[in-house]
C-alpha cells in the first residue's frame, strides 16, 4: 500500500472510530444537556481534539522508543473508559433526579397515558461559555485516546516503518475522529434543540435512557475487561 493510500485509510478509519459505541454514549451524555446545536458541535470537536492530542503524545513516545504498549497497561486504560462511562451515566441520572423528572398519568378521551415531566430548580438565567462547555468532552476525549492508543500504535508499528509517516497517519486518523464526532454531535444537538421545546416528553425520556445505558455499558466494560480478560485476576 502506498503512503498516500495509507493516509487515506487513516482518515476513513478515524471517521469510523468516532462512531464506536463507547464514544457515542459518552458524548451523548453531554450533548443531551445542551440546547444549542453549535454548542453541541463544540462538544464533539473538543472530544476529538482531546482524543487526537493523546494519540499524538503517545505516538511520539512509542514511535520514538519503537516499543509496544504492554497489554496490562492497555487493558487498564480501556477499563478506565468503563469507569468514566459509569460516572457520566450516574451524573446524567442524578441531573434528571435533581430536576425531578418523573412520569405523570393522565386520562384523555377515556384513554390513560403517561408522559415525563420536570420541575426546574431555579428560574435564573444561566450563560455557559464555550470553554466551560468544552472542558469535560476534552478530558473524556483524552481518556478515550489513551484507551485506544494501544491498538492504534500496534497497527502503526506493524504497518508503517517510518516514524514520521506514522505520526502523520495518527494526525490524519485524529482529524477523521474530530470531523466524525463533530458531525454526530451537531446532528444530536439539532435534535435536542428542537425536542426541548416541542417534544419534551421524548427529550426527557431519552436523557434517562442515555444515562442508564451509559451506566450499564460502563459496568459491562469493567466486568468484561477487569474480570473476564483477567485484569483483576
């Protein structure tokens, strides 16, 4: 495979990498709190930037020393992602609880039905700056970059003999992740910015679902990696 084809493949793999289930779940727990499509886009871009920075830093060390990341270290970093997902899921569920999201049952035309309802804790106006919005996804992207670095570095070391070309590959892979997650976050942000005013029942239900899914997926990752793959044994 020519160097140009290798770099093109890196871009496509980076785009695909943004759609990994743990990445989507983690970012969605943040995007569901936003009411602006542009802030949601910023969330995805910050995740991708943090992810890419970590890969580049690890790449500099690994390619410079020409050594692989030890499997126990790689498993530990992947397990850390599970812990982060648990934290994000619990935080989302707590936020729903704090805003007292619950179901009300009503009867219309002799037909009972339920919908989610929320009571806001405060009526004060809050203005969130972009830096505040981007700090959390940046940290999450850094953690995801650490967790994914072992497999990526193994691929780069095996297929790309030149350290310079390897770093360029990692950078392009990261750019693909930035673009992919930015697009996903923008689409999610567009949906939630509309759902917040027009489909409040659906929007609240999705937040509860995402919080539960993030927690459950994180627990599964910790159990799968920690116990079934022997990290804690």
